[in-house]
C-alpha cells in the first residue's frame, strides 16, 4: 500500500505530465498574421430567428420579390456569384455584392465602409432605389400589417411599437451568427499538421512571403483596411470605377480605395474584385500579383496559392429556412412589374 507521501509524488508527476502535454499542444499553434475565427457571442435565439425571417422576406422590398438573401445567398457563400447584383426592375448594380459570411469581423460594412456596424448596414438596401427600392416607412407598414410579425416583435422586444431600429437590430443579430469556423487552414493553425497538403502549405508560404498578408490578415483574412487596387500598375475597371472610400471621408487620398475583401470562403464567392472583373481565382491571383506586388507568378506558384486559398473555406452556416408569417388582407400587395 502506498504511503501518503508516495501518493503525493504520483499526483505531482501526473500534474507535471499534464502541464507538459498542454504546453506542447499550445506550442504547436502556428504564429500567423491570419488567425482562427472566434466563437460567436451569445445572442438571444428569438432575436436571431426574427432576423433570419427578415433576411429572407422579400416583402421588405417594393417589388415584394427581392430579399437580403437574393444578393447574399447562404447556399452560395453568402453572395450571388454575379459581377454586379440585380436590383429593382432588373436594374444592374454598380458594384459586386460582398459576402455576408463573417461580415461581423470586418472593420466596416460596404466596399466604401460607409456603415460602421452590421446594424447600420442593414437598413441601407431596403431604402436604396437601385436595390430593394422601398422606404423604411413603407417597409414598416408592411410588417405591421402582418399579424405573425406583430406578435413576434412584441415577444422579442417586449413592446407593441414596431420600428426600423428593431428590424436592423434583428437583421444584425442574425448576420452575426453567419461565421464559418473550422476551415482546414484553421485546423492547421491549431497544430493539425495533416489538415493541409504540401502544395497548400507551399501556397500559404508564397501568400505570406509575397506580402499578401499585409492586407489579408486577422481572423477574416481581410476586411481590416482600405486599399487601392493597382499599386504597381493601374487597375482598369470593367465598370465606371466608384470613388470608393473618398465618398465617405471626402479626402482625395482615399479616392478609389475600397475595403480589402475577406479571403474566407473565397472559392465560393466568385467573381472577384469590387467590379467582379476576375472570373476565377487563378485570374484574381495573377492580377493581384502583377498590380499590387509587381510579381508575375508562374503557373505552379499560382496553382499553389489558389490551393491554399481553398483551405480557407470553413463550415458553412446550416439553418432551416424560416416559414414566413402570411400576409393579411391589409398587407400592401407586391408590385414586381411597377
């Protein structure tokens, strides 16, 4: 039978071994300018569910046909895979729709950063004449006429008063849940050596050593700064180039600067750049190498970088499509052809 002193030493040895094992595991975590995606903060599930319904409800638009999900399809990487989106009356949008996935990790919303928060962003498309083409007042009249929404708003916000502020709060809460953790690259960052292949690792080293991480960094591998596309060579846009960040700040130094897009799930969010002019990742890598870095990648180098970028595809949001509450006799009818 072991003495208390012997048991003490056994327990100490076990504790030391545990600490060594934990330390070794932590030491395996890679040092990188790209970090793993953090967990979603705890958000009221009822608020998120209401936001999910509003995100998918076309009745917020004047036509009754366009919803947030029209341009930010969660089955397609949170984008619409078009050069520029289709708006009210089949109008062509001026700019590529950025993905809504992981948008909570961006320093600001929209390409020009005119909305600092998801809540501020959420109300913009509803009243934009080229997008959903409604007004906040009309959209609220529609929602108030739907008994199911009136009841749900009352439950979530504990008031009989329904407002656009509540709508944008709910939409932002839902969008905060649209994160894509546990990509293969994240697993590699956490020490899982076999999570990525030799070619993918070579692509990461090229991406890092070429200087791409100067702009594509942080948990979202982008979205942390505003930069001009075309540093070494001028970028020729297929559309009239918007003035970008300068439209918000009024500073000439910000002319043609846009928010650096995320590289998360980038294999799903084609075409690329603010004007959607790069159809494939291969083309986008070639253009970025030449215009931003003054570097022409070989076919092998390009393929390795593309292979690395595909490791940034994370677990996509899995959700049940919401059943929207039915309109009432008082609900204004949709006007898709007017």
